[in-house]
């Protein structure tokens, strides 16, 4: 099975101080044990590295890049996906819904994915099954 992984999940896995850390670690280990295909987008990678670098430092960003990224299938965002995400975020007209989220939803729909590892309520709002502890 393929599971989409969001920034919120990566940050929770990496940050021991995150309120979702324990649950995130359990889900992460289960996904790895079950050999799920873990998929994310290049936009989530950019967002995750920025958040991890800012909150946890360069060593954590390096650990993410060297230990986690190689386990992922990365869907590279092209101009068409970017435009779809921008259109969705502008149509939604919500300050709390990001371009990265809208691109994630577009990719999940395009690939027929129904399951996301995320601690972001927007995935559930969009009708996806959310693994969140």
C-alpha cells in the first residue's frame, strides 16, 4: 500500500518535543515494518527541511535528508501541479490552507491515494484517511 507523508508527520517523527512524537514514531515504525511505499512531494521536502532547520537545527535537517529521504518515493512538482495547487488555494480562499497542502491533495487524487500520514486536519477535511496516532 502507498501512504502519502506530510510535513506534519515528518516533523512529529523527528521532534521529541512535538506533542505527536510518540504516536508518530509508532506509525512510522509500523509503515516501515509493513514496507508501505512512502510517497511525498518535492514541495513537502522543501517545507520539511525549512521547518526542521529552523526548529531543530542543521544536524536534524541533515539526518532527515540522509536517513529519511532515501526511503521515499518523491513526486516532483511540475508547472501543471503547481498551477493546480495555486488555483485550489485561491479558490478555497482560506488563510490556513497552504499551497503545499493543495499540491499534496492534487497529487493524492491524481495518483488515486486515499491514505495520508499527517497531523494536519486538512487531509481529513479533504476526505482522505489520516494516520495520526
